[in-house]
């Protein structure tokens, strides 16, 4: 892995260290499903992953949890992000993030697309077609994979395409896992064309009636999503051995979500399928041993 030699944003060493420390504390307090920064990831990359994760999580929180006019808040967030490229930032996340972006030559566009994804969520609560949903994923999901690849020193299109497959799979798995939770926010990510194809009425979903047709629909979506993980798995052989486990766990985490949905007989309306803690630990230990044994 080669770090680009682009000069970082000029920030006093003490302030920069404090900003990275803040991001690492935030990341540890907010990580979900699998450890964001695993014990096998090269230690020198930990602060940079934390900075990117913190930006992504804070952006999503603005779009999902913030009180008040979320579009206005997202606009202000974007202005602050853009301004951080021109002069000293106030927020620790932008201090650390701009330094990381400069070191690894991460395009600004990736972060702007993630902000735009959260704007889309404020304007759009339904998706007519699967193609429309995939276009949304090009804002909400694939930019994150490209950020991660840049942190690992990769910018080629082959790895980028495989990362896109995994990230779309992760986003879709999250959509199917969170059908019940998203309804509480007024959102439904299951494409309307798929509801029609399986004879599922939107009013039944809104009433959280788990019909046989709904189970068949979720089974179809789960099987379709597994194909994204299958295609993206080839990325693991194309990354440095030191980060292979992390890349693999991203994929396996998504597959574990799909398994949890299947274990509930595809009922994602009466509750949110969850991955037991013991399974997360078992997956991490199993795959860690495999990577180590491969030498």
C-alpha cells in the first residue's frame, strides 16, 4: 500500500492529533455490526479510517436523526465541508478528514455524493424501479467503498468495480433488514415494481401485515443481493494481506444480515433481524485464523 505524497493541509501537530483522537473516540462509540477498525488493519491507517467513518456517520445522522430542517442542515454541512478545503476548520472531523484526504488523494466528489444521498432521503420516500434504487446506491453506498480503497492505496477501476458490488450488496442488505425501521421514518426502499410483481400491497406493508407474498418478495430480494456479494468476493484476492480480513468481514457482515433475514422466514415487518454478538465474534475469529494460516 502506497500513500500518496500530496501535501497535507497545514495544521499544528497538536491540533491535528487532537482531531484524530476525537474521531477515533466517535468511531468507537458508534460502530455497528462489525468493528470498523479491526485489529488486523495496519495501525498507521486507524486514524484515517476513523476520520472517514466519522464524516460518513455524522452525515447520515444529519439525514436520519437531526431535529429541524434537515435539508438546510445538510446544506450547511456541505458548505462547512467545502470551506474546510480553503482554510482552518473548526470541527475536529474536518480537520482530520482534510488531512487524510490530502495524504491519500481522496476525491472530494465522493464525500459530496454521500451528502447528496441524504438530501435524496429528504425528498424521496419511494423508488419505482430497482434501477432507480441502484442509482441511489451510487450516492449512498459506492462512494464509501471508493474511499476505503483510496485509504488502502488502490485507485484502479477493476478493484473499484468489485468494491461497488460489495457496497451495493451491503446497502441492499441494510434496506431489507430495516424495512420495519424505515417505515417509522416514512420510507420504503423496496422497489414498487417488485411489490407489484409479487402481488404485495403497500397498505399491507404499512399495516405491517406479514403475508406469504411479502415473504416471497423478501426471499427474492435476499437472493438477488447475494449475487452482489458473490461477484464482489474477488476483491479479497486483490488487496494487501494485511487488510484482507477487513475487506472479507465487510462482505461476510452483509451476508450474515441476509442469513438473519432468512432465519426469520423473511419477516422484516414485525421486527428487525439482528446478528447475534456470538456470530460476529465467531466470524471474525474464523476468518482471522484463515488469513493467518494462509501466510
